[in-house]
């Protein structure tokens, strides 16, 4: 059983399940003086070699026949990969709108800068200044102004929009 931490599994740009690579280790492999075959010739422990293939972002499928990759690690990584591959796509994100975020009320305010306080005036005794803020009443529209709310699927059922 491995005592090194296990890298999480991620999907790459083409959908291949891989261990999440460590960019420093990957850079050292690609720009160092040794390649994978030279590293394999050294007498490193199976535990260290198992972690190394994780840190360089090796594919889960590519580790199945590596004798130094434990069955426990491979089974756990394969289960994580299957979960990622079978995960439903996330709901569409808003292109340009709230998608049902809370709206300001007529009583809402926001802080705005209104000059400076001189630190000497505030009896700090040293030169300098600090921003003076005031509460400004929120006057923006509280209804949906998103012009594509009728066609944006993310707006369906929104309490603020005009989508059905």
C-alpha cells in the first residue's frame, strides 16, 4: 500500500482520464537530463515510481500494465475516472445576466468614496489619509434588463425574467 498521497483524476482536453499532473515535476521531466527510460533504470522503490507516474499526469489506462502501480491505486483511480466520465454536464451558465440572483431592494445601499479623512484630524498624529465613504441609495432597476431572457435556457423559471 502506498504511503504517498494519491493525485486526483482529471479529464484532459480530449476526455482522457489522467492523474492531475504537478507542473514542476512535469517540467523537470521534459527539460531535465533524464527521460522516463533512464529514470526506470535507477533502483527507485515501487512506491516512488507509482507516485512519479501520477505526478507527471500519466493516463489511468496507461498505468494498468505497470507492475509497480498497485491494484488498490489503479482501482481507486479507475472508479474516480468512471465517475468523471459519467458525470452529467453542468447546467448552462448565464451569458450575461443574473440567473435568479437576489436583486437589490428599494432600501438597498452601497458604499461609495466621498473624499478623504486626514489621519491627523482623526488624532492618529501621523501624516496620511484614509478614504471617507457614504451610503448611496441603490437606484438601479430591480427588474430583469437582460434582452435575451426569453431565449436563454438559464432564465427558464427565473422570478425576475420574462422567460416562460
